[in-house]
């Protein structure tokens, strides 16, 4: 069995970065809030709606964010229904290494060729994401691709 670091290193992620939570807006919904995050090293920006009842975050928290198009340990197998994600059927997957996972669809992509910046918009069952980054980092994102967003807190020792 591969270690956690080996499993993550071997998995293909479309995007991966560490962010610091700047602000949280909990004013619109009872159970969901919008976090505004800034990249620690690449100048990326992430605005994301999360269920703060399930996964509470606060300003100053650091999170590792990864986005992939497939969480199956067998990359050839495409997951198409909610039942496919049942751990009893799927077995161990990359999701086991993260604390909060959402499945959604890309519904819009803005690509500014002049400034070499891009913005990807996705919806995870109504919870929205806006990811701003370098065009090269977001080159694999296309409308209407299905994607998984995986998050875990970075704990400083």
C-alpha cells in the first residue's frame, strides 16, 4: 500500500496550491459561507462557498486545495453516479487524503490572452467557486468538465 505522500504524488491534479483564508462571508446563508483566499506562493485567488457547519474555517487558516477530474484509484474508470463514490465500491481513493471534497461542473471560463490570466467558475451543487490564476495553470479546465475540489487544512508544527 502506498503512503499518503506517494498516493498524492502519483495522482494527476489539474490544479494544486496552498491558500490563506482572508475573509469569510457568512451573512447570506445559514449553513454556507463564502471564503476569500489568497495563494501563499503563486498569486492565485480563490473565492469558494463551503458548508461551514461541516467544515469550519476561519480567517488566517491555511488550506491546501487540489482539483482533479477523477478520484478513482483506477484512472481508466470514470465515476458517473453518486453510488460510484461509495467507499465500499470505490475502495481507497485520493479523497481519503483530504478532509473536505466537493464534486461539481465548470460552467464558465474567462481567458485573458493579453494578460495571460484566467478565471474558472464552477458550481458544486449550488456552492460556487471562482478561481483566478495564470492561464497556463488553468489550461486543463474546460466548460462543461466535471471536477472534484479537495481541501485539507495545513497545520503548522
